[in-house]
C-alpha cells in the first residue's frame, strides 16, 4: 500500500454553479472532511497555500454573484485517474498570512444548497404509495435517488405536503427507522445497519488499515490510509487479528496533506445485519 503514502496528488476545482472556475493542481493543500450517514450536512475545510491573486480574488470577493461550487479530488502518481473525495457548496472563505505564505481557507458543505432551497407543495388524493411521495421529494431537491431501503407502504387517505423538503424527508424516512444522507448529488436511504449495496472494501494491515480496530459500545472505530471510496454507507470487510467481519461505515473523518502531513481517515462502523 505504499502508493497511499507517497506521491500524493490533490486537485481542487472551484467556480460558480454553471460557470467557469479555476483548477488548482500544484499548490500545497491541506483538508479535513467530516461525513456521516444521517441527514446532517457533510462538511469540509480546505486550506490552499499561495494561490495567485486572481484565484484569491475569486474566493474572497466572488464578483460572479453566484454561489461557488468546490470539488476535491485525490490520487497518486501510480494511478492514472483522480477520484472525487468530496464536493459541495462553498459556505465561507477567508485568507490569512503566515510569514511569507498566503493561506486561503475554504469551508464547504455537501447538500447545503439543496437542503437550504428545496421546498415542496403537493397534494395527494386517495391512497398514495410512499414511493410516489419519495420520488416527488427527491425531485424537489434537484437530486437523484441512490440506494433506498425504504419498504413499500400505502397511505390510505389523502395528504398534503408543504414546506421544507428536508423536514418532510426526515419524517418519511424516520417512520421506518431509516437514515438518509446526501452525497455527491444523490440521496441515499439506508437501514441503520444496512449498506449501500456496493462491494465491500477489505481493510487489513496489508490494504491500508492503520493499527488495530477499537471496539465501541455500538460497533468499532478503525483508522486507515485515505482511499476515496471509504464513505458513510459503504460496507467494509475488517480483517484484523481480534476483529473480523462485515461492517458499515457510519462516519468518516478525512485528514489530508499533499506533502508530508497526515493522509488518513478515521471511521466509525456498525456491524452489518
């Protein structure tokens, strides 16, 4: 797994939604990303060192008048393609100076724009399937539906939905004890101990795991080198000396530095049932 330690590559694309932006590929970058499988907005903080003046102006002044979108990709010299690690709406920017270095700090959230703006106003007459309601709520976010564990259910009497799409989604999903989250343009609805259906990623000392997993009250905590697909909802197959089995990621905290700093993710996981 030495490719996950050396020759790290970070690309950062920033610009207004639907417009032209900038691509940062050579600057020193540090990042911290916090993700969860519930409806809390996933957030990230990215520090970019010594951007040129035009790029700093775009971030600080944003004369386009539009919200800015940011996409963080990671890769390695041994791999041909970069992979998206995180993306979302820029919620705050600021600049500081330390010695000779200008540091641009970018805060962003995945699903911020959609959750803030999404509203629904729709009536249903007679018996209505919850899948039809789900389709309409997802559409109101302007997103697509990924994995959904929501069981089919029919509401016998008519109903009216009006207000925040997030609040309505919370109620629809909570009724069946499910969790939902937004990631990379999709809404996922999962059982508390269910996975998103993608192939499980093996985590062992030979495949990026750092140290030994730690047992917690409701699952385990495990640290690994950054792999772009280790996100909440994904199943991981733990192969450690004392802990083995299939688990689902609930939270992922990424800490990255494209020079010599940390390059790891801390996962909290629950056993898949």
